[in-house]
C-alpha cells in the first residue's frame, strides 16, 4: 500500500521512523519497538539510510522484513550521498525486488559532518529533485521528500528553501515530512507558504521527536536548523538534574505541541523514535491516535 493512501483518511494518523540496527542487540531492541507499535496501526514506518550508504544493506534488509513479517506499511529512505547514478539505480531496484513501494528521497548529509560542505559524487546527483525524478522513472513508487520549517541548516534563505521544496514536488514527490522542531509556528508558516505556492494538495507531515532528555532538547535543533525557544528552555531548565521530571515535563510539552498541530488541521504526525517506542506509544494514546484496538502496556523508561 502507498503512503498517500494511508494518510488520506478522515481522521489524523501517525507514523514512525527507525534506523537500521548495527548489531544483534540493536536488532532485538528495534523489533521490540516495532512489535509494541504494530497494534496501534501507524500509517507507515520509515527506515533511514546511513550517510554515504553506510547502512544501505541494513536499510534494505530491515525494510524488507517489515514488509514481509508485519502488518505495517514500510518506507525506505534513499540518499544521493557518495553514490553514482548507477549505484542509485541498483538500490532502487533492490527496493522494488523486496516489495517496497514507498521511498523517502533526500539528498542527504555529508558523511562525518552533517553540517559540512556538500560535495556531489562525480557521477551522481546534486539535488533531491533529481533523485525524485530518478525514483519515479524506475518504478511505481510513492515518493516522499524532506522539508525544513526553519530552513536547511546550511541555508539562511527561506525563499530559496521553499523553491527547492516546490521543485521536489514538481519533480513528482507525493508528500513531505519536516525536520523536527520544538514549537509549531514555523511548521504552520511553511504549510501556508506551500499552499500559496500552489502545493496545498501535497500532504506535509510534521517531524516530532518526543522531548525526553536534555540531549534531545539540545541536539535536535542543532541538526535540524530549528531554533531553541527561550520559553521552552526556561520551562525545562528546572529539571536539568532530574531525568524523571525532565521526561514528564518534556512529554507534556510534546503532547501540547502535537495537540496544537492537530487542532490546526495537520493530517498526521511523524515521530522520530530513535528505535524506541514507549514515548511514541504514550503520545499516541494521549492524543487519541492510532487503532482503537487494545494498546500495549507501558513499562520501562
């Protein structure tokens, strides 16, 4: 099933993102998370792709297993980093052979330094819209792309960022998922600007990372280009030395932001899970999303 079919329902949905595990322990943790989320029926689950294709085989293997061993709708990421067009064709062919029909096409970050200078492969692609066109030419894929509510971290020009997003949509992207953010205004402004550009029929999903640790508060904005709201910092700083208190307050903050987005008519929420599921399950239950069947018990941290 295509992602666009899953997010066109008459009620808000949620989706989740995982990364391919590096070892057996990581594999076990990932599959515990998948099995805990599966009864809640996320619209889709995506699996990331390491810088320079470093986790390419694991991405294919993990996404294919989700397709065959679960009831979930999988989506595989694909980046142009350090890949020739010929190599990209091979990966896209491997996805098709594994029965994967949903692809998130992103240019990707430079290996080693996500904020470093972008250097295209000599026989590769330079922009994500080129990657979208390649994927669409090679099969009947549903293609997603990334969006940046506050601009790409290496860009200070929101108009140019919007132009690039519109170019990806014109190239054939079916939907977009935003980078994470910690307050909703930037996302809602981006949605309005995208509609003004004539793309109001393309779903734009907000990327949400549950605020559970001090590290997620600091590291997320650094990588996504989103600002760290002073009012949020003030609200959370009292819990800097209280992990349990920080998590409880952070989950309240995240739930409040998600509720605001849903009230503004957002069609779905995309959760960055870091291969754990408890915080996502908790938020889905608090927000009344997901399947109406019995949900898993919340245990652990």
